[in-house]
């Protein structure tokens, strides 16, 4: 049955795209057609049409909710598997990096040459005053000064979105999840949720909308959905049209977030081949290390090699040497 109905999808999608008012206008057009061109409303007992409509809507609502909940569970299971794999690889990497690297003769010769070059450079350079050292240090917040476009923007939340008093949103490259706390225990019929390609309106009926504005970018209306969680939270899933960029704000009136500080979605690492995934995990590890002021994996390896070299040459004086 589902396959028979899907053959009309392209036709209905074309109709939907011509209805700028969204689903409400599309339904109005279909109902008008039934009233003008068929005996749908007058061909049976009074009120019989209403039962046909409600049975069809309830059936589709049940199927949609079931599929949506299954999709959420599948995504949660996938996230958990990816996190477990990432944690395992992190532990393996930490164990590997903690091992002492044996210095080869070639490496020792290379280090000796670098040390001698550094010594000559230091003789030619004036010694820097100690009090000027802090000028070179930067914390995470100061890093925004490197890009004037990011200055003054909010830091993303843990889901790469933003938290506001009335709602919060998170995002991946593919979709956005919007969570709106409700002031009362509500059922679907108590709410007003209108999702169009360019704007969103959501809230409790007969009350001022909690959120009402234009999206920063276009969305795929046919792939958007919403559900009430625990009776008190409205959860709206929004599918992006452009899946190649991060949104800096959900609604145009919102303050912007610093997209430079967004972390890639780890749930997509499973789609990569082993080599590429290893490079991405290394980049993510190095980024976290930099944020905490710790050495990256490459810097740690160099330090381990240097430490081993210094242990093998205790007679040499390294106190005045600087290493990048």
C-alpha cells in the first residue's frame, strides 16, 4: 500500500512547492478539489466524510510518530557506538603515545644539528625581558581576535547550537533539533506549529508564539517534523536544504554563534574509511589539546624524542635552548 501511495510523491511535492503558505494551504487546495469536483461531502450520510478523513489522518499520524521515534532511537544507538569506538581509540592512542620512543642515530644527529643552530641563533639575538613574555600568550577567548568576523559572537553549546531562555537548538550538517519548554502539559491539538521553507512559528494556541521568525537558511518542509516529549517539551526536527554549512543562528533575529568553534559531528566518523577517520580523530584530539593548552600528538612525540635524547646525553647543557 505504501509503495502505491509513494508513486504520487513527485506530483504532491510539486504542488507543495507552489503553496507558499505551507501544509495548511496545500490541504485547503485538496479539500476544495474534493468539494468542487467530487461528491465526497454529499455522497454519503451526513458526517460520513469526517470519519473517513479522521481515520486517514490518525493512521498516518501513528505511522509518522513510529518512524520518527525509530529514527531517533537509531541515531542515539549510532551515537553511542561511535562514542564507544572513539573512547577505545583514545585509550589506545594514549597508551601508544605514553611509550618511550627509541632515538635512532639519524634522529640524534638531526637533533644535534638543530641544537647547534639554536645556540648560534641565541648568540645573535638579544635576550627578551621576562616581563614581555605574557604578551605572546593567548587564551581561548582571545583567539577570536584573529578573525574580526567572529568577534562578539556567542560560543556554541555542546550541540553546536545555542541556548536561550525560551528555547535551545542544536545542529549537525544535515539537520537542526529545536527544543521548546512549554508552560503547561500539552497535547498536539493544544499547539500551533507552522513550518515553512523560510520561516517558523510555534507555541500554544491562543497565546503569543514562543518563536516566530524567518530561518537563516531554507529548510526542507517535507522532511521536518515535531513531537511533544513528556507532555512539556516541544521537539522540532528541521531538515536543512544546504547540508554543507553550519548555521550561525536559527532565526534571523537571534544573536550569532561563532561557527569557528563548532566541533564536527562524531556520529559521521563511521561513514569514513579507516585512514580518513584516523586523520579526523587526530585533528579532533589535537584541537581538544590546544583548547586545554596541552601539546598536540605531533608535539608530544617530539617532546618524547627530545626527552629521550637528553637522557642519553646528560653531559650537554640544554638550559638556554629554545625549541618550537
